[in-house]
C-alpha cells in the first residue's frame, strides 16, 4: 500500500460523506435561515420555533433520501472490498 492508494481511499470516503451530509445539512441551513427571517419579521423569540421545524424537515429529508444514501454507501462498500481484494493479490 502506497501513499497514492491511501489518498484515493481517503478522497472516496470524504466524497461519500459529503454526498450524504450535504442534503441534510443544507436542509437544516435553509430552514434555519427561513425561521430566523420569520422570527425577525414577527419579533417572536421562541427557541422551540427554531428547533422543531429544523428537526421535522431534516427528518423528512433523511426519510425521503434513505434509498439514495444506501445506494451511495453500498457502492462505496463494494469499492472498498474490491480494493481489499486487489491489495491482497
């Protein structure tokens, strides 16, 4: 195993993590900004108003995108196992 191989595996792992985390974190960011804008316009300062919509939308995104997440994780796992087989030869 050389440095290029470790860099390749690290890059693939980070890319896989980004594909899974960006939709979740992006949803939280967009909903957080929308709720903050709503609170600023209406002068409401309720902490649960920021937490509950974020939790609901992030949960909805996770539920809707589970098949896509599993497809990405499965392909990454197959790639890792193929690489293990190639190193073992």
